[in-house]
C-alpha cells in the first residue's frame, strides 16, 4: 500500500502523463491519417501512369538561350568550383551564368571574377546595396542586369535558379528546355549528397528530400495543386516571369520574403502557368537532379529549418493565404505546408508525455503500486498510432533506399528522431524570427556556410 502522503503525487503525475499522452496521440492520429492519404494518392497516381505511361521526353541541346541566376553572398569557398563544374558539365548550346555578388564581399567577387575572366558565359553582377540583404534582393539585381543585356541581345527563353554550392547534372538544361516547350515552369529533383562527416544531421536531409521530390511533389502534380519551387534546379518562362515582375512593380522576386522560391511557385500557378516536376534518368540511369551538401552541424541545420518554417508555415500563411477558388487538393497541400504550426506543439507534448510516464513509473515503483495501463478506446488509439508510425517509417526508408541504397535506408530510422529534434529547436527560433516581421522589420539573408565536393564518389545514383 502506498503511503498516504504520496497518493496525491501519484494521482497528479498519472493525470499529467495520461492527458499529455491523449493529446499527443490524437494529434499523431490526425497527422498519420494525413500522411497515409498522401501515400494512397501517390500509389493511385503511379498505378494510373503504369496503365497509361506518358511518352518519355528526351533532353534537347538547343531549346533557346537560358539565363542561370546564382546569388552569392559570402560564397568564396564554393562559387569558383560551382561555376567551373557547371561550365564543364552542361551539355547545352546556349546559356549564361549570372552571378550576383556584393560590393562589400571582395573574396566572392574575386573568385567569381576570375572564372568570368576565363569564360564569357559567366556574367558578374554587383549589387548596388551592400550585403547581406535578402536572397530575393540579390536575384532582383541580377534580373535588372539581364534586362539590360536583353535590350542589346534579345530576350532569353527562361531563367534557371541555382545556389552557389550546387552540383549540376550535364542533362539539366536539356531536360528543362524540353519541358518548357509546353510548360511555363520546370522543377527537377534535388538530392542532398551524403556527408560522411555527419550521417545523422546532414543525413536527415537525404530522407526528407528523397521523399519530398519523389512522392510529395508528384502528389501535388497529380492533384493539380501548385508546385512550390525548391529554389534550385527550377526554371521559369521569361515571358511569365516578366508578367510577375510587372505585377510587382518591376521586380519578380519578393524582397520581403524569406522563402521567395516557395512563393514564386504558387504565384506561377495563380497566374495560370503550368509547372512540371521533371524526373528523368540519363543514359547511365542516374537521376537528373541538383546535388549538394546540406548543413552538417546542428546549429546550422536549425538556422536553415527555422528560415523555412518562418517563410512557409508562419509568414507564408500570412502572405499567401489560401488559393482563391482553389481546389480541395490545393487547400489540402497548403495546409500540409503549414502543418508545422500544429505538429510542433503536438511533438513537444509527446515528449512531455514520455517524461511524465517515466516519472509515473518511478513514483509507482517507489510506492510499490502498479502503473495504470491504457484501457478501451485509448488502447485502440495507441495501436492505430503504432501502425501508422510503422507505415511512415517504412515509406521513408523505401524512398531513401531508392535514392541512396540500403545503408541510408536503415539510417533513416534513427534519423527520424534527429529530424524531430531539429524541428523542435527550429520552431523556437522561427518564432523569434517571425515576431519582428509583424512589426514591419525586413528579413535578412541568414545563410549558412557551404562546401563543395572534391569528387563525385559520394554522389547517389
């Protein structure tokens, strides 16, 4: 029998553990059903494509001149290798790399300028403002330079977006040009490179992008919902981007946004443009995709995820709202984009429940009493969540395995906990970033340090 003085403690701890568990379990059930519905739509769309496969579209080598925008703030460590690799790899007839730099970043200017001196296909654009501003501001400076060039040389076919650390594929521009024949925008997949220095922190990006760019974007496409851009490996028809610029006072990229790439994809759809998710394999069977290293340290990953969370789930909700007369699929996908605002509190309370159950177990052991077991509907709720979690783990491992192999597929299981930790820490930082914007403060380009691969040994198939 427990001592009289400890009974109140036992009741209190049990109550906290029970209520926290119930709240988290209901939240997990809603999220699990949402994820399962996406998986079912994906399987349905794959079945339809297998019954009526679309004709394969081969890359073209001459589909009009393409302008590739590369914003670069404090990127002296990678910009030279990125530009030289792109120039050596691209199998396309007519393109130009526009590199946006800043007057107060002489290191990046010197490295990029050295490449431009070697190859006329590289054009250096120095921003009038000192850095760092926003990425959109840098892109707008490049846009103004492009318009000056077009006044002399004529208009380009489309604008392609890249970052300074990207490893490009030789067929990328050819695939993009082929789909631009009847689409206004194209997004090719993004595949993070496995980083042996950080199998967990950097590795969790492998899992997220493998699933997002093989399944989630494909589901959006199947539902007819807008496809947000990844900011790299995406191309926009020049005429449509010009229309967007006119609607925004002359500049196509919104300088007040932390995720201008995400919003630009929604804007393309709102203006009637069709976006294609182009998944194409080259002659060797490798996926035509943008590759690159992602943050390998926890603080850098948290900063990056916080920017995404602020721009998409918090400020993005204010800025983009819901699609006017949008379909159910469109509203569903936008809600999924913003579900972090609901999922993070649920996740936090779930961890609180684990701590509370641990405390409950300790108190019951000390008192010599039995730990209460879930009963009735709660037991069924936990069983359903267990099944949905098993399915979610299997699906993530499946997509990671398809992109990176069996070892990374197995690592994707413990990386679920890493992803949750990064998300929890990023949520706190995102709120700190978001609140000042409500008072009119302009966002700042809070970038992370990058590095470029020395060889192709770590590139996935």
